């Protein structure tokens, strides 16, 4: 249980590191998501068109930002892709 708790804490810490640079600490803008991808997943950043499509896919409620629950869905999907 301690390992899972540590991983969940890391997930939240990573989100918090990038979210809120534009003053809204509860969500990530497209620019903040691009920063996260460039820093944490250099091979996934892609070009602007790819980033736009990726952001649109993550923004489940279509409010123009990625919330923590949407970010968790991204992390879970990424994990499944890496292990499947």
C-alpha cells in the first residue's frame, strides 16, 4: 500500500508542478501541458497539430483546460499503453 500511495503522491506532485503557471492551480492549460510533455516525455511532445489533438482528447469536459481527474485518466491510459 505504501508504494501505491507514493505513486499517487508523485502523480499529484507532477500535476501541481505544471498546473497553475497561468494562475489557475486546479487545471492545466494547453501551454502547461506542452511544458509537461516536453519535460517529462520528450518523445511525446510532437508538433502543434499533434499537441492540439492530444489536448482535445484529454479535455473531456471541453472547458479548455485539463483538470486533475482528466490528468489521472491520461496517466492511466499511458500506463496501459506501456504495459499492454
